[in-house]
């Protein structure tokens, strides 16, 4: 797995690139988590969908996915509360899940 991550006392921090107004919802993992969402970048809709997609893919509650930096930018830092490096390694080789 190539996802850049940092450990924190509450979980791990990953970098995500969110592309709003896409044709479909998808998520892929490389050095950053790349998220495409059909939602627009207004009224927090794209961020909410990004959180939902990460939550679903990692099988964690939405409350465990928190945008800690870049909430108004496409490039974000996301805290995954209670998630371990081992859980992240379970996504290795997975691509384009929605």
C-alpha cells in the first residue's frame, strides 16, 4: 500500500484529494486517497460524501472520519479515529470502490 499516513494519539492521519462534481462516486488509494464525488463543493456536500465513502470503504462509523485540515480545499488531511495501520493495510491493492 502506498498511502502516506501518520500516526497520532487518536488514530492515523491521511491525505486525501477530493474532486467534486464528478460523473460518479469513487475512491482509490495511492500516495493519497483520491475521492471523486458527484456532489458539488458547496454547503459541505462534497466533504460529507467524501467522509461517507471513506467510512464505507474502511467499515468505520462516519464519526471516525474527521477532516482536520483543508475543509475548503480539494487537498485535505483526514483523521481516521481509532483506525490502525493494520486496518489501512487491508485495503492494499483495492482500487475504485464506491
